[in-house]
């Protein structure tokens, strides 16, 4: 079995980087919590901050399919070897590590299929389903931060020169702050994503085409792949209007990089 590095979880964490601005007031702010709205809706500042991280995450999800076609790889001291679950006919494993002081745990499943029938090895498979769920929690100095991930991704056409990726997922970021003598702050941000039908087309010798949509209530982010190494993203508000500073682009590798 060909070995391959699974990096989606690392890229998923990138999607949280926009939250690093939470609690960081300007020199004119009266306290450390002024930038944190309560409730569940994104404000424009946070949606704009999240946009590039989500776009990087989308590009990483797309690229990872090229490697999974050849098998699974679990490098690193904190990752278990995959175990075959005969009941569900899939590989399963867990991973734990520390990210920025936040203990994080992930659970993965990977299933190869040929003609709709599950099999252990990737050889001869035409389809693959990959899932992971994760949770991380940190509590210190009256502030508790919790993030969770839940992804379900499919890759078809593994036996051809073009892979079609479809999927959906979500992540949440919750921050709770105890404010002595004041009103405590409790905010839960939820983000979901999905591929636009029929999915993202990934040629083994070229660049992908298709779109992935991120919903950040009330904002929507579209990440577009146009067959080149440059992907673009654009953020709109609840009324469909472009958000200032909410668009951009990034670079990604194309084609199957090969190697172990």
C-alpha cells in the first residue's frame, strides 16, 4: 500500500486563524472583550478575517484527494496505526496532539469501494469516502475556548485520470469569558461548507475546477477553482452584496505530486 501524509486536519486548523483577533482590542478599547460580540452571528470584521483561512482549507481538501487515491499514511508520534473495522468495512484511527496549547483529538474513517463494494486496499477501487471529527478545548484565566470539526468527503473516479470530489462539513468555535463584576461573554460561531454540484473535478495531470461554499451566518464565501494553480474567493453579505476586503486569491499545487 502506498503511504501518504494526511494533512487536512492541519489545514482545518488554518480556518480558525481569523478567530485569533477575538479579544484583542485596539489602544482605544476599554477592555479585552470589546471585539467579541455575543450570540451566534458573524460580524463583518470576523467574516473578513476568516475568509482567507477558509479558502486555504478548501484548497487543501481538494488537493488531498490526489494522494488518498494511493493509500493512507499516518506519520507522527501521536497518531495510531489504522485498524480495519470489519463491521463497517473501513479503516479507522485516532490522532491527538497539542495545537497552540489546545489539546486536540481527531477520529478518522476511510473506506475504499469498487462498484459500491467496500474493500481494504485501494488497488482497483473507484470510490473513496473519508471522514474526520475533532475537538479541542482550552481553559485558562477565566476564558474557555472550544472548537469542533466534522467533515465527510467523497472521491470518485479513482480508476480514471480525473477524480471528482464532493463533500460537506462544519466547524464551530466557542469562546466563553468570565467577566468579574460584569456580564459574562458566551459566543458560538458555526461555519458549514459544501461542494457545488456535481463537485470539484481534479485531473491528475492538471488543476481543479469547481466551487466550495462556506456559510458564515449571515455571510457566504465562495471559493472557486478554475483549472489553474490560482484559486479565488469572494465574500458576500446576507443581501448578496460583495463585502469590502472580502475577496482575494491564493496558489495551490496541481497534478499528482507522487512519492511515498
